[in-house]
């Protein structure tokens, strides 16, 4: 599919994203035992906090790199 070029870039990207989300959910549920039980509320709170911090770091890094690229280009 990828090597022969028989699929479009959107189909390949969609397939990769879907399988990545499935893998994340499987790891969270079966290996980390994350669920919404009230006795494990701190695990869910810590997970949400971690996701927020990672999102801030990733989005901030992309924003900084985009601005650096834009400002360093020759006009």
C-alpha cells in the first residue's frame, strides 16, 4: 500500500492515525488499567494533567519552530 503507491496520502495517514489511537487505548485500558472508577480518580486526574502538559509542550514547540522558520526566511 505504501511502497507501491496504490493508496492516497490521506488514506495512509488515516490508517496510521486510527491504528495509533487503538494502540493508545489498548495500552491505557489493559496495561495501565486506566478506567473511570471512583476509587481510581487520582489516576485519571494525573493522566489528564499529563495530557495537558504534553499538549502545551508539543503545540508550543511547533509554534516556536513555525515562527523561527517564518522569521528566518529571506524576503
